[in-house]
């Protein structure tokens, strides 16, 4: 599949970094959407639940009802 990305002119490591940053932007956008669309919630946050070595899909968006206030947004590796 390397040929598929040859026209980008980026080495694999750089493409992976760009992909991680893009995923982070989407995660934050989803968080902001939930917070804006559902202001009655007790809060929402992003939680990294495993290391990237286990899965690159390692961030969960957690939201709670108003009666359960959530803490600050976490971005800590597992």
C-alpha cells in the first residue's frame, strides 16, 4: 500500500503523525459539539483508555447526565 501514498511525498512516520493529529482535531470537535448541543448534560470529556500500541482508536467521548458532574477533560496515556 506504500505506492498508494507515494504522491503525498511523506514518509510513513510523518503520515502517521498527521493522522493522529487529524483524529485529535475530530475528537475535540465531537466533544465541543456534544457540549454545545446538550448543555443540560453534567459534562463531557475525552478519555484515553489504552496506549496507541494497543489500538490507535484509543479515545472515548464520555458524557454524563446533569446529576453526575464530570471532572476536567483528561488526556492522559493509559
